[in-house]
C-alpha cells in the first residue's frame, strides 16, 4: 500500500508541471496585458513608457523564457510579486486569504456530510416513502437553484429586510473592541450565509449519491445473507451496507477538493469575502499574471491532493486495496 501511494505521489510532479505550463500559456494568450490598464487610461502615457513597463514585468521576453523564470521561483515557493499597485509578494496575499477560503469550504463539507449522508441513507432504507419523495423534491430544487441567485435572495430577505445576518465581509466594524468569544461569534455570524450557499447544491447531490449507492448495495446477496442470519436491521445497514456504499462517495468527495477555490469565486465575490475566490476574480480583471498563476497552482495542488485523499479513503473503506 505504501509503495502504491509513493508511486501516486511521484506521478503528481509531472502532472503539476504540465498543468502549470498549460495554464501559463493560456493566460498569456488572452487579449490584453497588465500594462494596458496603466497606459490606456493615461493620455500622457507614451509607447516608450509601455515598453518600459513590459520590460519591468519581463513581458518583453519569449513566453518559454518567462515560464522558465517563473518555474525557477516556484521551486523556491515564490510566486513573484503581484502586478497590482501594492506590488506585494503573491505568496503573502495567498497566505492571508487561503485560510478563509479553506475554513468556509471545510465547514461546508462538514455540513454536507452531516446532513446529506443521513438523508441519503434514510431515503434508501425508506424507499418510496413520504420522506423519500420529499427529499427527491428537495434534490430537484437544489440542482435547479443557481448559487448566485440563492445568495442574492438570502441577502435581500435575511440580511436587508430582516437584518438577521450580515451581508458582506467576515467581521463587523467594532470587531477590534469585542471580547474573544464575541470575535469568534462575529466571524461565525458573518459566515453562516456563505457556508449555507456553498453547501446547498452539495446537499442535494451528495444525498442522491448516497441514496443510489445504498439502494444498489442493499440488493446484494451478502446483505440478504446477513439478514437471514438474524442480524438486526441497524447492524445490516450501518455495519455491512454503509461501508461499501461509501466507496463512490469517497471518490466524489476527493474530487470536490479542487472546488474549494473554483466554487468560492461566486459567493466570495457576492458576499465581499477576502478569500482566494475573490482574489482570483480581482486578479483576472486586472490581468495580474503572478497572482492568477499562484491561485491556479494552489488549485492544481488541491486537485492532485484530492485524488490522493480519495485513494486513501478507498484504502480505509476497502481492506483489499490496503494489501496491494
């Protein structure tokens, strides 16, 4: 098993290099350059000034040379300096924003697993019951509801009209004057709506995956044998059926790790949360190449780590894989 995981880990290195190369080329093929934002709106900016700016950002060099320079910095865990006005190191900006995005999405995943798992199991055990039909309606609503529309709707009703939740940021104006428990509650209060919006679609999807997997497993011969031996229904479902039903769900959960950043762009922008998704959106609008590449590299690493975690989850759920 350890040899298998080591082999998978070594395979991540060329995959990461390939992803970074393709991403680097694609963002440079997009029309426009960072210098355009600084020169086009300035009537006194000359062509010579634009060329000096291009030389300052190393944009005058061939694309492969630029990639080689960037890759050399990446080996040292240096994404370079941002092209924005603050010229801060990209790594520092990522270090500030990544914990916020991870905290929101980890809370979202915990909510999804804590709610969708039991819903899927009960729907499978009580197939065609009122509970099963009601959750089916919930699933269709969850799949059909755009996350941005749900976010705006909740902000209007729960934030603006009734004032139950804050609608922007992660802290209040008086955050610095609050006690430690007050600060913790203030952050939790601000993140309730974003976490719910982030988890809503996943609740529908994961509950359906769990239901379909459980329905397939409970029809297997070994489940019939366990019931024929006189085991209680609770032991049959949670000890024998659930472990095998979790295997496809583990795969989906592992593949959902990359959405920690990609799925955060929408709700972080709407709720004005200073996370990685908001940083990525602002960087694209400003054509901030180092910041864009920094976020894409983090996303690529999360994708590869998600696949590795899925393999580990398989090994924990299925003893046959541990012996390979």
